C-alpha cells in the first residue's frame, strides 16, 4: 500500500531524511515516533508529495509519488491527511467544509455530498453541528471535522501529522477515540504522534526515528517491551511513566 525505499531529503546542507525504508500493508496501522526534529513530519508529508525528496522512491497505492510527472492531485484525493492545525476553511460551515472537495474533485452532486457529510459527522460524534462555523467549535471538535473531511473523499489510507499536539489535554481523547475507531474498522493509517498510549493500544507497528533515520521498525509489542537501540530505550524512559 505505502512503500518507501531509501528516501532522503536535504534542506541546504541539512539532511533531514536519511535512506528511510519502510512498507505499510493495506489495513495496517503504523505509528511514527521519536524526538522533536527527527524527521517524522517531513517523512509523512513526503508520502503524499507535500514535501519533495531528493532521492529514493515512494509508491502509494500504485502511484509513484517521486516520479517526475506524478499525478499528485489524484493521489491526494485517495490518501486523506489530517494536520496539526485543522486547516479548515473558516468562512465555510462545517457541512460545506466537508462538501467542497467532494463536489469539486469527486464530482458528486450537492445532495449526495451533503448526505455523505452528515453521515460522517455522525460517525465522529458531531451530529447537529453541520451549520456551525469552525470558530464556534472547540479544538477537539475542529479536529474531528478535519478527520471527517478527509474521510469524505473515501480514502484508501489516512495520514495523521501530530493531530492532537495543538489540543488542550482534555480534548485529546475525543480525537484519539475517533482514530481508534478508524483503526478498528481496518483503515490503513500512518500516524506521527507523541501519544504512546494510543500507539500501545492501536498500532500494528512502530517506526522510531532519530536524526532523519528510521532507527527501529518493529511490532508494537517488541518496540515497547524490547526496544533494540539505546536511543529508543532512552526515549521511552523519558515519556512513559
């Protein structure tokens, strides 16, 4: 489903990704973790072409993201992405936020797009909020709208770039609960997160990164119970209580 083969990226003389290789199977939930500045967000953004890489290959659902004339619009219509800061259109209602890309990209009729929007808002626990604007919602509610918007495109995979890091602590679980339900429904997911409780509960595999390198790629159980590298052991000792 998602294949990364020796992916590298530089900003000037700073190498932020260094020969990163990993494969995510259909239906698999993979968490990317590691210290700040380790390249996690850059790696996940490269998966749908938001960050160009200088070398290596990325293939997502049969589309070579790194090809010179890659159809990135087609890719992004099939791979949902949820960002740290929601990225909702502030001048559109919640329902319109969910309808816009459905009509413009997928060509759905207005009534069909509206019904799909309402169905997804029910799924993320926001029935009755269709006609509100983003500013009228809490941060957790806005992030759930952002997840629903990504799902409105019927994606084959979902990418999450630290989706809870901008939220107040009491709002984190309402977003993680939606993500957990998605994982249990079999959605292919690649998640950058510091929420190790979520990783322990949901991840099939964990990629641990440091200084642009994937230091460990292991099952959830092996990573948390028997981390192989000193760097991962130190990381876990600092964040697990």
